[in-house]
C-alpha cells in the first residue's frame, strides 16, 4: 500500500516538454486511472514514478518519502507493460517466481506464494506451461501474477489490455477490478480508452500534452468537466458544442445560436456569462443524451441530417443552425434525412465554456432557470 | 453507380480458404459493410471486387457484366484507405484533379469537375491550400473528392476512420454517411467495428472464417441474428448467453442455482418445433436485462452477485456473476446514476419478448418470442 505524490514535475525530451509542472496525489489503496490521447505523457508519468526516467524539475514522493535518487529496483513498485515481457523459455511458475528468486527468498516460501497467486488469477492449472502455449488472456494473467507476487507498494499498468480483443478486454477489466478490490493495493492504470477509465477508476486524471486537465471521480468529471478537452474525451458520442452570441436583457441573459435562443435568469449563470468572451459570446456544451427528438410541436426546430441505428439506441445527427449535433434516440426511431423535427433540450444540463480559453465557466442547474425561447 | 453481384466467390492462399463460396448482391446506390473479426475474409473480398486479387472460383458482375478479366484500373473502382494517401506536396486542387490529369482531360473539364466535387464536399475554400496543412477532417474530404471525381461505379473504403480519435471518428462517420447519400455512389465499407457498420450501412454482410454469416439490414442483424456468432458480434455490450435445456415448458439454465425460465404456453409448440434437440442457448441483450432488489412481479428467480459497474454518464453497465457459476459474466445496462453495491446479490429480470432462443447444436437462432 502506498500513496504517491508528484510535486511540480517537469520532464523534457530534447525540445519538448513531455510533462509540464505536474501536481498529482494518488491515495493509498486507490484504483487511479490516467486518461489521455497518445502523446499526452501518460507513459512518461509512469516511468517517472517507477524511476526509469528522472524529472528535470520537481519531486516524487512514495508514502511521503522522496524517491529522487532511489534506483527503480529499490522503489518497490511493480510495472506491467503493454507487451508483457514474459520470459519465453521459462514456465509460468518460473516466470512468476522470478522476482522472488532475485530477492533470494526461500524456495518453499516461493512455492506457496506463487501457487496462491496463480490460484487467485485462475491460472494454477497452467503452471507447467510456457508462454507460447498460453492464450492472450492467460499470458496477461501471468504478467499480473509476476507483478503481484512481489507484494510491491504499488502497481503501475501501461495500457495492459489494449492488445486484447474486445471480449477478453472486458473479462480482464472485471478481473483486474476484482483483484484490486481484494488486494486493496494502489493501482495506477494508464489508458486512452475513456470507457476503461470510467469503469475502473476510483478517480481519473485527464492528461493532455503533458498538462493535467482535471482530477476527480468518474461521475464528477463526466457531469462537471473543467474544460472542453475533458468534456470531449469522456462520453460517447461526445458532447456537442454550439458557438453562441450573448446579450444582456432585463434580469436575464440571452444566449443565441442561429434559430435557437436560450434565456437564463439564474444569477450564477448571468455572472459567469459576463466574465467570458468579452461578455458577448460563449460556447454551449450539450450532451447527446440530454436532448430528445419530437415529431412536431413546441420545441426547437431542427432537421435530420443523418440517422445512425446502433441496435440498442439510435444516434440522430441533427442540423441546428450552422452545426450538426448528435442526439440519442430510441432504437426503433424512424425518420429520414431532411425531415423536420423538433428538439427538447434539458436546459439544466447545459455547460458554458469560455470561447478563448475553452475552460468551463459554468455548469447549468435547475436554479439557473434556463429556458428555450423561440 | 453500379449493381454488383458476387457469385460463389472462392479464394485460397495455399491450404487456407480465405473466402468460401461468397454470394452477395449489392444494389445500385447501396452502402454496404463487410464486417467481421480480423482474418474473416472481408479485405480479401474487397480486393477481389477491386481486381487486385483474382478469385479461384466464382464470378463478379458489375451491371450484369463479368469483370473478372478486367484489370483494376479499368473497373471504375474508387478507393479510400485508412491513411488517405493525400499528396502532401500538392495543393488541394491538384490532389483532387490528379486522376483526371493522368487521364489527360482538358484543363477546363478538370476545373469544372474539381469545383463540382469540392462544392459537394464543402471544401471549395481549401482548393488553393497545400495538402500538408490540412486538418484530418479536411484531409478525409480531399481523399474522398479525389476518388469521387473519377465517377467510380463503386467506392471501396477500407477502415478509413480507424486512425482518428474517438470524437472525430463519431463526427466523420455522420459526414461519410451524408456524403454517400447525396453522391449516391454504391459503396462497400470494410470494418471490424460493428458500431461503424451499424451506423453507416444499408445492409451489413457479417463474415467469420471465410464464410458469410448473415447479410441484412442493421435492424435485422441486431434483432434477428441468424446465429450465435452474429448475435455476439453485433451489439455493445455483447449479448448475454445462458446455456441450458428445454424441458416441460421451461428453460433450465445451468448458470443459476434456480435457473428455471418458464415459457408462455402459447409458445410451447413453436419452441418445440424450432429446436432440433433439447440443448439451448438463451440470449438476452444487456439493455433488456435489469437488476432488481426483489423479484416482485417477475416469474424468474435468477440471482447474481455484483462485481463491477461502469458509470458511463448516459448509462451504467453492471457486471455480475450468476449464483451458479462464478466464471460467467452477466451484463446489464441500467440508467445513469445507478449505483449498485459491489458484492451484493441481486435478482435479474427480463421479459420473454426480449429473449433470443438459439439451438445449441446448430448454433442457429431458433426463435424470437414476439
């Protein structure tokens, strides 16, 4: 068990800053996910924690002890790589036993620990086999077993499931989560897959181009993204964005995009709109599941652009003003391109972003009393 | 535009049969998807349609004419690849006009057609820009324009969106569908991603191990899959399968301690007639399988332990082990904000009308209860 803290970490490779002034705290016993696109700095972050890279600035603390200068082998952290790196000529037993033999632990203790770990991972019946005789999922478990048997302070995982097919990935996700719950150890899990992060993390850190965007539990980052990057990376289909013009009215603020106009009366909302875009513009964020489609009648007029029937739900792409936004509809939705429809928007679920900085200025709520007018 | 017929196509590589007696008809202006896991034969099929590979048996007809002897360059096929292959050393106008310039068309004619296609794809404003400076979105349109301008009879797209990040992929999918609808080109889209196939295609050809499994609309492939493979491959999260036997008007499913799933009397005869023997696989899609604290109003007594859940924002996916088999994972889709207690045992419930009944021996869909 260990807490991990990074303070003011900067890491450069040649002329690029792979990690920029990062402050991060991972709690003891937490399943902590680091989510970001390729090149965000996620792997570099793991390598800094384990000690394969040295920061150019800042300090890393494991259980409040600084680890700068401590060799990776002495930091007591296990890392599982994407390519597993199993010893091809050794049996499963010997692969898992390897780190213990390195520590010169007694053979009978090794036997006990390896067998127990193998049983927990449902691979005890494979102990005599070599990696080439195993399936992808079984090899994955051997790599995990080898990491666990050392009983390290923390486990770092670098996209360990990305080479597995969809079905196996799902099974392994459930297994890993169950394992972490049983072991109660600190897991730091890096991924570019937002579903993985949302489903496994107690908390998620979103990283982009070496900079931390937001840290929080899955529900909070989904409901209250701090900027447009975070809002886009979580959720499928991703959040829709509409560039709007803002104008003041008596006791309210008017937000307009093409034919659609919102009016907000809540004070928090009005104050927030004053502070961004020179008080004249805002980017409105709207999730596909917060809009619904109606045949006709009261509501925002729009036109169907294209329909994507996915089986369990239908995504309807809808033209609204200059933009095409995505709306989630029932699986049996029927319609055709060009058909005029009306939209019902849940105004209590809107998000307002600064058009210049892309930071979120305000998350709407019932109190804001936002309505669609005309 | 073209009406394409594939007639009993066979392609072998040494001892391996990559495509096994594939017959398929693609209507004029239709957008079809070749969908399946890697190695299923979809890319080989596409390569035979384009002419890059010669079939060992069977025939291919474009508008009634066999094209087997026709070289790829003369079949009227347009391509769109994963990496777009846009010429970065040329500007957009020259990229799009490239194919026509090669064919030595008049400058005036080239200009007319480039403008026409650029207007259709809304990239007129980019014509003088260097292709190296394009965003991915624009690069995709330029690649499309370059293919479309030669007015191919058929468009072949090989996973063109797989290099894009998730958000862009979602946007470009809708764009691609819209463009195909407007341009009206017959298109064949190769992919392993069932979401893409479902969202884009008029009909989906699902392939596995060189054999066509089903060729039907997204709706049918989802709601009436011909067999276990198709039912499992389409839909996310994947369908739940419970194995058991049919006896005395009920399914006895072994993964649960009390795994009796009664069948309404009105269906008894249908079930008996549709099965070749008593072993069955009962399929229920996660969105139809609900987690409940009690079994009020349900005729089922199926219990499962919650092991994990995914709060995906718009919905929550719950993972459970059935009480009779801890090696099986049961999935349920519940609403957003649903927070189950890990380790807790709950009841699972579903309606008969949502059950997919498969014959375990033949693996075919035996019955839908509606």
